[in-house]
C-alpha cells in the first residue's frame, strides 16, 4: 500500500503547467514526426527551450495554495516539497523522454540535464522565498523559480554555450539551495 | 476548564512548570520595518487574546508563536521547548494547532479530504483512528453536513471552519489562532467560544472585542509592534474608568466620540467638569489606549 501522503499529494499538486507543456509538445510533435519541421527528429535547437519549459512546469507544480495552513505541521515544508518533486520530476522526465525519443536515443545525460534545470528552478524559488517566512509555494517565490530555467536557457544561447554544458554546476547549485533553504 | 501542567526541559528529578508560551525581548523586522519590537509576554493556560489595529504586529507574533517564523532577537519558549532547535521545534509542532489569518485551502478537496491530509502531515498514522479524529473535529466546528462537499462550493465562513477544524486536530496543547471568528455567523461564533473554552492554551488575535470579553482571561494590546497593555479584560476596561461620559452633543475635547443607538454621544478622553460619567467598557479602554499611544 502506498504511504498515506501519496494520494492527497497527487491531488494537491498543480499538474496543469506540466499538462499544458505536454499538450503543446504533442501538438508540435505531429508535424515534427512527419518531417515537416526539419530533419529526422526534434531539431537540436528546440531541445533547450523544451527542457526549460518542462523544468519550469515542474517547479510551477510546487504552487501550494494551502501553504500557510500547513506551515506549522510536523512534516516540514521541505518534506512536503520533496513529496511533490518525487511525483513531478518523474512525470516531467516521462514527457522529456517521449520528446527525446522522437529523435535520437534517450541518453542518461539528457535526463540529468532536465533534473539540473529543475534544481536551478528550485534554487531560484528558495532564494526568492528569503527569510520573510513566506512559503516557497506562495506565488512570488515560485515565479522566480519558474523563470530561472527559462532565463538559464536563453542566457546560454546568448552566451554561445550549450544550455546543458554545466549540468554538474547546476546540480551543485540546486543541492546547495536545498541545504541552505531547508527551513523555508 | 481542563488544563494540563506544562513542563519544560528539566533538571533530572525536578519538574519545572513553564508557561505554555513565553516571549522575552522578541524582535522581528521585515527589511527596515520592525513588525515586532522587544515583546515580552507569557500566555496560558486558558485563552489569551491579542488586540491591536491593522499592522500592529499580531500576526507576526502569532507566526512566531506557531514556529512558522523565527525572531531576529529574543527568546521564545513554547510548551517549555525552544523552537529554534529543530528537534524541539518538531516536538512543539506535534502539540500545536495553527490557524493562519489567510488559510488557503485546496478548492478541489472536500473538507474531509483536506483535514485528513493535514492529519497525515500531523503524523496521525493509524488510518481508522485518523479518520475518526478528522470526523470529530469537523463535527466540532459544525461541518457534519458539508464535510463531503467540494471546498470550492463552500461559503467563506464554512471554509474558515474547515481551516479551524484542521487546527483542532489532535486536541493540541497550544492553539494559535489568527482571527478565528472571521466570517463566522453569530451561531458559529458561539460554537467557537465554547470550543475555545475547552482548549488548554489558546493564543488568538482578534478584532472582535466581544470575543475577548467573553472568552479571554487575559488580553495583550499590541501597538506598533509593542505590547502596551497586558492583563485581564476587566483591567483594560478599567483604564477608562472616570474617562467615559455621555451627553447629547459631540465633544471636541474627547479623543473619541460616537453616537450611540440610544441617540446620545459617548466620549472617551479627559471629561469636562460636571460630565455625566458612565461605566467604561472594554471598547472604551481599548480606544483610549490606542489613541494615547498614537499621541
Ligand atoms: N512577510 C512580510 N514582509 C514584509 N512586511 C511584513 C510581512 N509580514 C508583515 N509585515 C509587516 O509587519 C507589520 C505587522 O504586520 P502583521 O501582519 O503582523 O499585522 P497585524 O497586527 O496582524 O495586522 P491585521 O490586523 O491587519 O491582521 C506590518 O507593517 C506589515 O506590513
Ligand atoms: Mg493579522
């Protein structure tokens, strides 16, 4: 039997950002698959934006309208956030894998690159939540977290390096934020 | 009223009774603005009210009391424990119920599902007993008929009672309630009063002076982040003794004047010679205190 938190967490999680991105990708995938948009798979140019959109959607799924009500329960905010991420990240990875499968093989480094973008978004949200006691699930902090992967991919493109060139560094940033923001 | 002695960290063999809540020199700022300024107070057992104008710092104090916010300075003890230490904070949270001022809910949940989720997060692990407890708190706030309707279909006051039920889970040793009566109809307010009088220690912010006089045995008036009065409600009313009078026209010398339903003008302040003094109420004491603090 699944732990008691699973079902309510599935219901409380904001799935619609991920669903919207998945639907958009499905719509784009049809002409891509038919070869209408380019070579024999999703154009490499699209990989960064797609990963950014999926990472942003996963972070946006942390939005929690009941964050204030739950602020003082024994299961702390990081635990509840982890519960959601345990559901959101695999879901985003499934969509990402499906997208990658349109072109090349699905390679573990590509999967890790998406996780790194989510970690960056999480770091942004935790940093924006600050010490003010505003929960990370509140909209302002989460908006920063949602924007972070998108800004990263755009900045990488402007800077002329690959969006997935610093996966290790992003993972370190995410892990550091999780440790420093463990009370948020 | 049932009250359990609350014991703090002990020297082996010695039991020390600590107040359920104690603040010493607690300060908390947001940026440059100081929301709570060197507040020292103790509370409980019983019902303690926080009164004060908008922006006075009541919610900030309650968030500190609920372990949601850490103070910049000062010492907080809750149920004899130090919430700045993670292990003690966890222990406090196990014995605490918190109703925030703006409790968001999940609109797609039913009250039963939501309170059940809160119960899961409050470590009510035994499924059957948890459901029994969820039903108990929902019935205690009068939601027996609405507990299986979607929250998005419930009225504002009904939603407030859902959040209140969540705070009551597990019969907490310390209840921290931020404006619990908001949106409640008179019948539900009466029910709230009786719930509060059965609780062990309640600290609540309110703008309803009637609530304070009917349930609180102690009241703290917070103004500009500081506590300006601490004592029984009667003591707050007594601040205005000899300083409330009525006559048939407005009096510009009064700090507050208002027209009563009886058609007379009631004034608080320094009464003129020969004024018809009347017995002060809690409102009079509160209005006088806030007006004098502003000067
Ligand atoms: N998260 C925050 N960030 C910045 N300022 C804040 C924050 N929370 C509270 N404040 C400020 O702290 C002060 C006290 O606010 P608080 O919410 O504690 O007042 P209150 O007494 O509960 O008011 P009300 O009766 O309106 O609920 C206000 O000036 C408010 O603007
Ligand atoms: Mg408030």
